[in-house]
C-alpha cells in the first residue's frame, strides 16, 4: 500500500490504568477488539528487589499479560489501547508503556479509591495527560465527580467522570473525554 | 490465521520462548516501541535459508505497516522474543521501523480532532 508523505500511517497509544479488578479489561473490550499480548521479561537487575525469587532461583523469566486493543479510526490512523499491568511488581513495564502515550485513563472504584493513587502519581510526575473515570459498580454508592476530585486531590483541570465500562457508549465517552483533554493540553503547551 | 501451536495448557509452551532466538534476549530491536510501525522492505530478497519460520512470518504479516504489539499478538509470542526477531530483520535491512508519531513531533491538532470524531462515530 502506498501512502503519500502527508498520509503516512499514524499510530496513537492510550493507556488504561487503575487497581486490580477495577474493570480495565472490560473497558478495553467494550470499545475495541481485545487481544492478548504477552511479554516474557528476563529477570535482570530490573527485577532485583521487585521479584521475590527466593526458592525459585532457576526461574529467569517472568510472564506479564497485558490487555491490548486496537481501534481503527480510518485507514492509516489507528488508536491502540494498553491496559497497564495492575500489580506493583510490574512497574518496570510502565515506563515503556507510557513512553509517547497520548494520554491515560485512570479507572477508579470508589470502594477502593486508594488503589488508583499510584497511577495518578505516576502520570502526574511524567506529565502524561490523564483523566479519572469512576467505574460505577453495582452496589457501590454513587459519588459525585467533585467528591472524587477532592478525595484524590486532583488538579482542577483534570477531568473526572462517572462511567459504566461494560457499556460501549460509556466507554466511548471516556475515550473522547481523554482525547479532548489531551488536545487541550497540547494546544495550551503550544501557546506557551 | 492462527497457526497450530505446540502448546500444552498445563505445561506451557513446549519450546521455551527464547529458544526461537538462540537464547539471545537482547538485540538492536530492544528500543522498538510497542506501536512503532514495522513494514517489510519492498524488493529486498531475503536469503530464505538464513531466516527462521518466525521471521518469514513476520515479513508476511508486515507487508503493510504493522505495530510491534500487533505482530507480537498475531504471532502469539512474548514481546521480548519478537523484539529480538525484529532486531535481526532490521539488521539485515529487511524491515523498516518507524517510531510512533507522537514521540516527536506531537500529533497534530487535526489528527486528534479526527480521532475524537472517529471515536464518537464508533
């Protein structure tokens, strides 16, 4: 396939972060064709102090599974979604995942709000545009986005919204909100 | 398109993943981003004998621009293994690898607006 120089294929990366069991896989699956992606990491110095390998000294690699989805906007313009591994022992994956990312969705569960603190800290430090999407689980009290914003001590410009990641329409709103936020961040940076 | 795999659910892969790379875990492909776009170089005649079946399959998959993550998922191989294979292909100038657009320069406003409209239309 031939592309004119101005029409070179463009790939964009969006991350879906949040605590274990918060609905990352469901969100990626609601909006895109989800596919498994494995990475077999060699336990090198990066693993020291992270992986407890006592008693399994023979083990030199560890397998990390990630959620991976693809949304084709048009021919030559593709958005990739990556669910970040939830467990803290896989922090070493995050730098690679977030490098060059357009932005991140931090999924939060109000019953376990502290689970998303590490993700928020991470993206704040890296300057990656992010939004907080509060997944409304059945049986959980509904919270107003502003209450969540206060509880998470977020900057006023970080969008916070409620969502139901099982619903495609809701997942769409989440992603549109993130890309709009990224666009705003981009144009603000260009004006400086 | 999935090819039969020598896979036993209980025991895991019968061939350890890095056996495909001759045990090498590092290569010039280490820095390829997950969404770097890989394209087989047109007109480059590969020395078939020098390539393994996995590398030939990568060349077949990458006839059109394909991301590193897509290739790993399609091949059902861990990323680390795929990066070593891609590094070899790159060293032999059989593939071109384009880093993602947003690393430098940032995606244009036009592209992002197109993404927003495209997502809304899903």
